[in-house]
């Protein structure tokens, strides 16, 4: 399941939305908004990839603690 999605803004720009909070997503505290379509699509892919890596890392850490 993809955590991040796009939302069309009124000024024909796009923002990345966090599907868990339904709020604009941020990267290092900077909102991911005001982008053209292609840039916004790239950012959604990036954020979903980072989220996938983080979840896999958490699963690995949890399984390592259980087997220790």
C-alpha cells in the first residue's frame, strides 16, 4: 500500500499528501507542495520508496531482537 499520494492545488500546482495523517507531507520539515505534475510524481515515488525502506528496516530490527 502506498502511503503518499498527490493532491491538486487551486493554482494548478500539486502537493504530496501523507495518507496516514491526510496532511501535506514534509521532507526534513519542509512541506512538499507547489510543484508541477512531473516533479510531484517523482516526489511521491521518492517518499513512498523511503517509507518502504523505513518499514522494512523496522521489520528487520524487530525480527533481530526476537531472535537474540
